């Protein structure tokens, strides 16, 4: 083995993230912020610690992300009704317009990614990527962030 697949994954992931960043900047977001918002839109208010676990990030990074989203008016922190010491992060009413923009960005990113592929090729790419993901989940013991995704493959 010469690492061809791993190098390809690295290059594709880097370019995919680069394009996602360009598209998200048009919506006023940084990469990763859309994943937080997608999770909140889909699952409702969450503790910051839960967002860290779901999105596999550290506390300091999540704090900065939530602060930026809060300053932009897309989330707000509210007391946790079940634990007076904790707060929940929830999407603001203003974030609903952002949701449409994030959905548009993800459609555009998907179209750019699979451009020129027919349905059979798209299905095969999804199957192979799912297999690669399962292999890596077995080795790391961790599933990747799946906020807003149709769902991880069944491993």
C-alpha cells in the first residue's frame, strides 16, 4: 500500500472544506458554525457540553463558536429549566432565515461535489465512503459529526 487512498481523502476533504468555507462566508458563517446551527435546528436547545460531544470539538472552540453565533444574533443562551446551574444554547427566531441560506449552501456544495456523476456513480461513491467511514469508526471507536446528515452508514 502506498497511501493513495489516504492522500486522496486528505485532498478531497481539504478542497471540500475550502469550498464550504467560501460558500459559508457568503452567508456570514465560518466552517463548523453551520453544523452547530443544523444540530440546534434539528434537535432544539442543547447544553454546550452536549454540542461538544456531538460535534467532536473541545470546550474552548465551542465557546468561541457559540459566542460568535450569539453576537450575530443566531443563538441565545437560556437557563436550563432542569438545572439552574446550566444554560442551554437555542436557535433564535432570526436564525430561520439563516437556515434557508445554510440549506442553499449545502445544496450548492453537494452539486459541486458530485458534478458530472450520474445516480449510479453517486450511489457507489456514497457506498464506498460509507465503507471507509465504518473502517475508521472501528479503529477510532468514534463516529464522525453527523449534524444534519441523513445518517451514518450502518457498520
